[in-house]
C-alpha cells in the first residue's frame, strides 16, 4: 500500500501552526507563539512508529463451527495497529479475540483496509475496497486524529465520514465508528501545543458523533471513554508517545466491544 507516514501528518500540522495567526490569539503573546512554533518543529522531527509489514491484514479467529462474523476495519494507523508488532495486540486482533471468547463465541474473519496517515477524505477509497468480494457484516471505522492534527474543519471531515457510513449502510453493513481519541493525552507533543491539538480533537469528535448518527451508524466516543486512562498511564502509548501500545489498544477494544457486539447481533438477525 502507498502509506503516508505519521511524520508527514505532523509536518502538515507544523506547517499550518507555523503560519497561523491564531497562535497569538491562543496564547496572547508573541512569545507564546514562538513556543508553539518550536514545539511544532520538535514534533515534526520526532521518530514515529511505522506500520509493521509482518502483521497479517487478514486472519480468522475463533473455534471452527462457531457463528461466523466478517469484521473489517477502516481508517488510519489505529485500524492497522501501528505501535505493536503482533496481530493479537492490534485493535482488530484484540476485538476479534474478545468476540470469539464472549458469550456468543464468534468465529471472526478479520480484515483491515486502513492506511496509516489517512484522513476522512480517504475513506471513500477504503469503503470501495471493503466492499470488494464477500460483504462484511460489521465495519469498524477509526478516523479523525490526522484530521484534527492537520486542523481540518470538523464539519468537512465529518461530512466525508458520514458519506462513508451511509455507503456502507446502503450495502447492508452495520457500522461502528470510534471517534477521534483524546489527543491531549499524547506525549509526543509537548504543552501547550498538546492542549491545542487536544482542543481540535474534541471538536472533531463532536462533529463526527452527529454526522455518524445521522448517517445510521453507531458511535463510541473514544476520547470521553478512554481519555482519562491514557492521560493517567503513559504505558497506554507505544515508544513514540503518539500511537497506542498493546495496553492502549486493549483499552480501546474494551470500550468498542459492546457496540461492535451489538452490531454483530443485528447483522446475524438479517
């Protein structure tokens, strides 16, 4: 796949913040603007985790003969599990194991069409790939962090997300969206720039929630439900301080599980 690195995403953030007159409005001083510009420069030049090419993008998890469930992940690096190097530690692997071991004992056919660095504008291509071949039962979309760090307009990003959800629902796929996570918890970006991207992430999540519900999908507010854990425990992030670790993906998986399991139940009844 042609994958954009997180360095490119942060580079875009640095460029936008470096040019933005909003610096002085946010900080009230020219000195504060210089601090933010410096932090953006540092964030731009950090080394970030890259997609682990050895991870399988397709796997079957669960006992033979159990009710099948086709689960596809769409979105950015989190849909691929960037930050870990084992399938079972990715968000998809952890969710599949929880579904396989749960009361319904599913046999999960897991796949991902996510691309690291993706924004909401990239979802149309991913939806087309997800609908190739046998139709999935449930689609889980994890998107928004790169829109927020790039300071995209929430209403525009949410509109692209809503279009993706609507297209999947028209194809009779149940859709769950994990909204933009709490970017105020990342350690890769220092304060006060961290507060700026955290604010941008919260705006993005609110716009996403409204758009997804209107389009017929289900929403899990990852920022609200898991942000306090990420803020309290640095171990929920991998070595780069930006992407989740295995523990971080586990926290997300448990937050997403009720909605994904409910969507799977609806899909089975069709």
